[in-house]
C-alpha cells in the first residue's frame, strides 16, 4: 500500500512540475508586450501618409495645386525624408521651417517620431 501511495505521489508531483514548466514557457512566449515592427511600406500607410496629408497640403500635393517637392506618394515622399525631417525640426522663426509661416500647425513630437521611424525603416 505504501508503494502505491509513494508511486502515485511521485507521478502527481512529476506531472505538476512538468505543467508548471510548460505553462511558464508558453506564457513568456505569448506575454510579450512588444509590438512587431512594421516595414517602411506599413509605416507609410499606417502613419506617415496621414501626417503628410494633414500637415503638408496643399503645397506638397500637386493634385491640390501645390508646386513644392511632392509628398503625394510613397516614392516621392521617401526621396525627400532627410530634408523633410530637417525642416520640421527647425524653430518656427528659423529660415526653412515647415509648415510654412504657420499655415498649418507644427508637427507634434509623436509625428516627428513617426517620420524618424519611417526613415529608419527605409534604411536611410
């Protein structure tokens, strides 16, 4: 009888310990709070395009009468990302500051961070 109880206890202990190891492994794998990084196209479509449309129209959108370097497509905007970032980070009283002469609100820190993230994803 003692052998049966001992074997049963040993088996239950083994099962309980195995379950804890499996549970902690799967929990740590799925409990990650880090969101997956998007590629440059995903960042453009989810964030950058809306920022450009809100803050850079109509001047940088030829279809809306703009005659400045175009930001109306992924390709045209990505070719201008360095100058774009440089100009939106200037002080409002500095030459070249964008958006031009207060026609639009300045970009927020979060919007500038989105542009920087996009630049990094572009590999520039």
